[in-house]
């Protein structure tokens, strides 16, 4: 399993993002910053992106990356427990 990072810019605050948050939680992702989540997954970054892309508005931005090394300060979740 790999540690994956999901980051986004939500550019339409009036858009309903409840499905996005539910999907991220379903995947086992934990929020580490306001717009950054992390999870352990056997999926590729591309596969995760494809699972999430329909939950975003067309003007939003999305980044999914596999993380080889990390360090944090004051993350919202203890990344070591992922």
C-alpha cells in the first residue's frame, strides 16, 4: 500500500461538495489540511483521480499524488496513523 495525497482547490463554494467528502471518507482518507487529505491505498494516483473527479465542479482543481517521503507540522490528523 502507498501513502497518497489528495489536494484540491474548490472554486465554486455554492456547489454541493457533500458527495466529495463522503467519497473521501469512504476511501479511508483523513483530512490533514483544509483542502488536503491523505490515505493508504493500493490504487494508482490516476485511479483515485478517476474515482473522485465526478464529485468536483468543472472549474475546480484536483491533485492526487503518491508520497515517498513526508514531514508535517500541525496536521489535522496524525499522518503516522494512516
